[in-house]
C-alpha cells in the first residue's frame, strides 16, 4: 500500500505525464480508503484551474507610455 | 492572405499590452518583458510576408513571444539559482506527514472552489502565493502547466537533470501553493 506522501506525489505526476498502469491502480486503491488524499487531489485539480484562469484574466498591467515610446522608436527605426 | 485591417504599425497599440502582460508574468522583470515585446514585434514585421493568415495575428504574435521567452530562459539557464532543499519544502513535508508518510494534519474541505475564481481578493491572494515561490519553481510551473511545454523541453530550458527531478519539483510547487491558499484563503472564508 502506498503511503499518503507517495500518493500525492503520484497525484501530481498524473497531471504531468501518463502514469504506469500499476501506479494508477495503487493510487486508486489508496484513494478509496483515504479521504485526506482525495481532498488533496481535488485541491490540485482546482489549482490547475486557477492558474489557467489567472493567465486569461484581463489584467491591469500595461506598458507605460515611456516603455511604449522606447519600443516604438526601436522597431520603427529598423 | 493576412487581413488588410491588420496593419503592422498598429500592432504595438493593439497587442503591446497583451504581449507585455504575458511576458511579465513569466520573466518578472519589466525591462526584460519590454525587450521581449520589442523583439516579438520586430520578428513579426520581418516574418509578416510569410504569415499565412491561418491564425489571427494575435495568436501568431503570441506564438513568437512564447519562443522568445523560452529562448530567454535557455540563455539564462546558468544564471538561475539552483533550488535548495528548503525550497523543495522539506520542512513542509515534515510538518504535514508523519514518519511513515501518512498525513499528520487534517486537510480542509474547500467548499465551492469555483466560485472563488472570479473573486478579486482571491486572485490577489493567489498571486501572493505564487510570488512566494522560488523563481525557478515558478518558471517551471508556468511553462509546464500554462504553456504546456513538454517535460523534456522544460528540463532542457531550465536545466533540470531528469524528468523525475522535474516531477518532484512540480509536486512540491503544488504542495506549497496548496498550503498557502489553504492558510491564507480557505481557512478564513
């Protein structure tokens, strides 16, 4: 049986790559009996959602007028 | 054919902020982000002849910027500070798990998490949590999870020795973010 620590590392790895079948099985077995790990995995999925949504937000970051001028000079002088 | 309404001389006004914002979120230096926007626009001017018009100019310019950012990371690989044991959250592990690797804390249930996504305060807290991460962890997290750069390329760009090291780092990054959000947001909300 996997420990919780091993399970959550696999849970994270599962977001980045395809796990081997035995790893998936071991993870599932552990999750069946461990509510804390189930929560953790849910939280990880939520984090992924947040990071994607943060990236898509209309942001209030703008090029300053000075920066815009500097860029304009450089790109139009070539 | 590229649309006639897209005049390269308007790109700075039309897409400058978008490109800058994207770059700044990743390189975290205003000067570098500004340079990247400039290089992207220049490359766009030079390549516009070859632009097929299959995608929008916006998407096309973003594609150029992504390559420029990756090049930037690759060039500066040797200047990046290596992660220390403490960055990987060994102390956090010790706090959360007992010696057999079982939880020694009770995780909170995050109620209706999706509702928080559009909350401005939540977004600020999340940004704070991101900014507490060591630079290299954040670079990796952004490249891998938002930009979808492959594990192999991430290793190459950021100078990780192996995929395994990469996965462990990503796992610890998420652990730190999770912990930060739980403490700063979910335990108060």
